[in-house]
């Protein structure tokens, strides 16, 4: 039958007791499995390796989520080899049939949503509703791309010359390497993987090391969907050991990457080089970092603006590519806004994400903690501290990866802290004489991912639409929380190359357009 039109998966309603109670149960179920070994998955088989990496709970590093087998170059070669084999049949499977596998995997996620969320709370420190949003987005990607494949799957007749039948259609490019970040550990992984698969490109998937247990969820969902062997392969591994090898492999046709600018640029450079035996130019889709700003106009609704800035800056500890890290405030409203922001920020509760009364939790691991603390020092040197809120000693004493909620003012566009992505709970406040200066400041970084404006002036909102040049601009709402389709997502400049995920052009990147013309 025909599919219903796409709509976003509705978030859980935690005011309902049943939904509230499901989470702690799921959490204790996951805890019962702690310490489990996660093998690789290649050609429909579990593969155990000698090299392993432990994944831990950032709120309490003594809690080991699981022991994850690590792929080396031999396992990469094996996975790419079976994916190359699988490509020959998979590319000719009807788009409608391929779409069914995504819908089945989405159904699996809906049935297991609490377990999938609980794993994120424990492995990367997401708050409940943030974990829900991530799993909801994963479901959305599969529901949306399934429909997009069907839309694009019908060959189009070109022209109507008598004596000629000319057809335009798409075919998957070949084996796709999917290299994912840890911050939206299910959604972004599923988005890139499902897009490739549904387009006819078998996948070799490398999750981020610190989110590999969440990443293993893809094995479970595609097994449940009955996907043919070799079409999806899971090869967690250290970027430093097998990352370059995967990118350089001559049989990789597409690389879908989401992560930092540094790694994204390295991948683009390496992918441009042709290796012996390579028969195609590699296509790289790279979604990279941001240094996102929110502008507060002099007539902004401060109730909304303060909450919006707080949520965009400190939700999931500021570890979103879309997070706000600069708030640019017009001079005439500066004192009032900053006073309100300080008050609101000082009321934030810090502690483990699994306790829903905590607004902000630990950053994702010890390395992130060190990096964020270092940027905190730079921020304090360059500006003046407005708020520095530490986690209570009962949590830090366990070695939890906490960093303070930090807000500094007195920052101008040439400061390092106004230019470099921190990826943590550090917000700088900047002052602008007027609206056009505010937009200039907003545009003064290499990045162009998200931004937001709080204003009641139609003229200024229209000006921002044109001149505040970012991939996703939000007017009178926070810069975070993009939904599939409604807020198709992605940036430009140093924030990435490729068209928007969850948008109408995304799938085209994984396919070659072909034309067959028959003389009739
Ligand atoms: P990262 O760049 O450190 O790692 C991303 C992935 O690349 C990981 O799987 C990592 O193991 C792998 N990798 C590392 N070295 C590699 C190499 N030499 N070759 C191949 N792969 C290699 O990023 P992260 O810390 O996981 O994620 C945070 C970053 O991601 C931030 O910069 C954030 O802004 C960005 N991000 C962007 C978007 C977006 O849509 N634009 C979304 C989420 C996150």
C-alpha cells in the first residue's frame, strides 16, 4: 500500500507516569548488561578481535559500559571486500524494496526506544529528553529517506521525440564508508548509514570510539530488518589506527563523515588522491564544526531569549554542532539581558544525566574534559567571568568528567574564544552597537552552521535572513533541535561540504545519475 506522508516522530510525554517510569527500568536493564563484549559485524557474522577498548560512563568512569572489539587494517579490508561483493546485487534491488528495510529498522527503534535511549544516557551522558530526541531523529531519518528513495526511484522519461525513449534514473555509487561522531551517536550514524544503504551503497560503518555501544544498536536494528549480509558492516576502531586506511581504500566510492573540521579536512585531502586499483573519484560528504551565535536585538522578548540561549548553549553540555557559543547583545539592552542570563544560569543544576532534575551533566570523556577546561582557562584570560558554576563535590569526587558552566563577557571577535570551536559548556557574551554590527560579528568566523536571532523587528529579521549567513538560521527560537525535513540540516564554509541531511537533496549525493536512450 501507499505510505502515509512523512511526519516527525512525537517526543515522549514525561508528564505521563507510564513514560516516566519506563526509563529507570530501561536503565537498570542496560546496567545488567554492563561489561558485555561488542564484536565487529562483517558479512552477517560477529567478528571478535584481540584489540579492545572499554567504553565508560562519563558521570562515573568506574562504570564500564562494554568492551568493544577494535578493527585494524585487516578487518577494514575484509569489510570493504564483502561490501564490494554485496554491491553487485544490492544496487539492482528495487528502490521500493530497499525502502522497506529502512521502515522495518525504524519499527525496531520504535519498539526498543527506551533501551536505545538509556544506552545514550549512560554511554555519552545525554539527558533523558535529549536521548529521546536523538532516537526520534534516527527514526525520522529512516522514515524520510525511505520515502525519498521511492520518490527518486521512478525512472523519468526525458523529452518526447518520436522514435526515441530516453530514461533518466539513479544508481548507488558503490561502497560507502560512514565515519560518525559521538554527540548524536544514534541519529547521525543512522542518518548517514541509512541514506547510503537505501541508495544502493553497501556500508562500512565506523562509529566514534566513545559511542560504540550505541553504535552497535545499528547491528541490532538492521539484523531485525533482515538486511542481506554484507550490506551493513560495523567496524569500530581507532581513527589513528584504521581511519586513514579506510579513507584511502581504493574500493571506497563514497565517504560520509560527520565530525570535527580537522578530521573532515584531512579526509577530503586524502580522498582526492587516487590509489592503485582505484576506478572512481571518491565523493566526500563532510559535515563539520560550528561557532554558532545568537543575536539579541534591543526589542527581543527577554523571557524567551534567556531560556533559548541557556538551552542552546548548555543543553547536552554544549556538545552539539548547533550549540550556541557566542551571544551577541545590542548595547541598549546589554545590561538587562546579561543580568537576566546570569540569574538564570546560576539556577542551573549540575549532575548526572540520568537524574532528570539535572539540567547539565558531565562532558563526554576525560579527553573532552581536559580540552574544555583548557578553553575555559583561555576564556577567563581573554574576558571577564560572569558565571562559573561547578558540579557538586559528590559528583566530581567520583572522577566524573565535569567542567563548569562558564559564561564570560568582554569578548570581541578577534579573541581565540570567539573563533575556535570548544564543544563544551562555555559561552561568550559580545556587545554590538547596532543590529548590522551584530550580524557582522556573527559572520566573523570560518564556520557557517547555525545561528539564531531574537527580535520583534520585521525589518531586522528580514535583514538577518539575507545577511546572517549560516546553513540553518532560526528566528525567535534556539539554534538547536533541528528536525528531519522541517529543519533540513547542514552548513557551509568550514562547517562542511554536501547538501543538507534530512533534506530533499541529500540522497542524490550517494548516487550516479544515468541516462539510457533507446532508438524505438
Ligand atoms: P572527530 O572529528 O574527533 O571524530 C569523528 C569521527 O572521525 C570519529 O569516528 C573518529 O574516530 C574519526 N576519525 C578520527 N581520525 C580519523 C582519521 N584520520 N580518518 C578517519 N576517521 C577518523 O569528531 P567528534 O569529536 O566525534 O565529534 C565532534 C565534532 O563533530 C564537532 O566538531 C562537531 O561540531 C562536529 N559535528 C558536526 C555536525 C554537523 O552536522 N555539521 C554534527 C555533529 C557533530
